[in-house]
């Protein structure tokens, strides 16, 4: 056991060094505190101290008395290539994550990734603490198992069955949210130089993970009914990738759902080209169970299902999961042990108490009804602003739209920030950070705030 901490410390130092050398962390950037970094990575403070000591010795970071640790002024990318980030700090891959994690009461975040807090408050997390303590007080003081809390995995077995996906508890691994699930898959399969296919536009945080792994990230254009099959097949012939990350239902950011025909064709191509499809279903609780899912057609043979409760219960609990065939699940559980030891059994027990309660089904039904109303209202707001919506959905947390007279979403987002409105520019959702996009992701839960239309008034003549 004494050899684990140096190994984990070295891994943390290596990950931070990659972020610095590839420009994701830049000269002068302040690092999270030792305590914050330890909590975020599920490790001890001493482990983080060891990592910071290594980075300091290598000249990549520097301590400042009373202020913390900062990226050294001499650190950073040694050369600029076509994949190096060229956007300023406010608009790189990390920008949207930073904005979501900061509390700015005087800003309206129309680009927010989560439902409004008031939509989720009725789950009343505080009501379940005593139940967790009564049934498993040891979970407050110890690591959990590598697969995660068994009763919750059994409930997830039932949840997946509702989507017509058969998965035994031995095929389900609990994680620190969907992001850790994807990170575990990347660590297991991807080596520097490997080509990985992703939705374009798609999930920006995934692009960052793949970039840190040294992958060659290739985008598959997203149509109104799913990935472009012609482009997918061409990439498979050219690059022979092992993985394709996609989101079939309530796609982030385009709000599109995959058609059954495209789902079937993707599985045919996966069989022909030995491809594994990683299906991110983080918005499952916000969409109908009847929606087409690739994993339901494949039954986890060539697919990995990634799920989360961040959008329906709480992002603060950090509970997600993945499901796949049993041998791979065991291997990925080992990856989880090496990188984070375990996920939080306390959080998993809390979530199990919530989803075991009949109230949770009523909560998700109300959440979907609320989302339908907000989606319809959001469509009307964007119509009044003269926006063009990529695909009008009856029920989606996001709308993907372009505004009249706006060809550069980055530049427009900067202007709107001056008016205390945060947008999610389309460029951030592209695997090619140097691209220019006229599109934005809008969260329907915030479009109804009058501050958005008021901020848009001064730009209403742009398209005339």
C-alpha cells in the first residue's frame, strides 16, 4: 500500500504537466488549492503535495507565499502547431467548464449545462442523510468497492431494462459522474497517436480528455437525425479507429435524437471495422424511455453505455456509471481503482435511497413536463430574436441556434458577456478549436429570463 501514493502522485503530476505543456493551463494560471485538488481527485493532500513538488522541481509551477501555486512564467507549449489552442483564456476548451463552476449572481448564464437549481430542489437531498447513516455508517469513513455500491447497481439494472438494455450488476461500474466514466474508457483504450471519432459538434470536455491522452480527434458531422453515416464510414476506412464517442438521445449541443435506421447502420459499421461505440446518455432522465439507443440494439456487445444523474438529481453528488460486457467492466473497474481507488459509497448510498423512493419517478415525470414547457417557450424566445434553430425539439434541455447577422459566435459571446449574459459559443463544441462557428447552445431553462431578450435588443438590427 505504501507504494500507491508515489505512483498516484506521479500520475497527477504527469496529467498537470500535459495540461501545461499543451496550453490548457497557461503561464500565470492559478492552480486549485491542495485541498480542492485532493477532493477533486479523490486522494490525500500528501499525494497532491508530492505532485506539486515534482512540478515545482521541474520548473512548471511556482509557489507564491499566501496565494497558492501558479503555472510558471516559463512553462507552456514549446512550439505552436495546428492543434495548439490559439483562443484566448476566456474561450478555450476549459472556458465553459470554468463558467459553469463559478457562481456569478449578477450574470445570466444562458449557456449553462445543467437544469436550473429550482428544478432539482424538490429531490431534497437533506432528507436522505439520516437514512444513509442508519443503513451504512461505515460508508462515511471508508472506501467503497471497485464496482461501486451493489444495491445501486441493482437499481441501475432495472433502469437500463426500462431502456431495453440487459445488464447484470457485474456489467455496471459506478463512477464519479459521466466524465470519469469516459475518462476511464479513454485511459483503457487510447494511446498517443490513436484516432478517436467524436460527434461534431459534441461534448467539449471529452475533447479535452482526448487531447490530454495524445489522441488524434476526428469529428463526425452531426445531422438532425444522428451522425453523418457517409462521413463515419469514410473515417473508418481511412483511420481505422477503435472508439466512437456519440450521444444518441438529447444530443449535447444540437438537441437531436438518433433515428433507428442510423443506429442500425452504425452497428453494422462497428461490426465491419471492429469499432466500439461509447454512447453517452447523460440526459436520459429528461427524455422518453422509448427513444432509440444504440446500446439497446446491440445489448452491450460492441457498445459501452455511460449514464449520469447530474441533470436529474444533483451534479454535486458526482455519481455516474458505465455498462458494458462483463470482462471489460472488470478491467475498467481496475482502471478506476488505479486512478481514484473507489467512487464515493456515501454518495452512491444517497443516490440509491433517492431512486428507491417512489418520489423519484414522480420527480422525473414533473421534470420532463417542465422541460416540455420550457422548450416551447425557448423556441418562441429565439424566434422573437430572429434566430435559426437547427432542430426544433419537443423536449430538450438545449437548443442549437444561430443568431441573425452573427457569423462568429466567439466574438458575439464576448460582447454579450459585457452585458452580463454568458453564452455557449459553438466553437467550443467543435473538436477543431481553430474553427469559426455561427452557432450557440442555449439552455431552455434560462431563455425565459427577460435579461436575455433585453441584452439582445441592441443587436436586433444585425441581420438587416
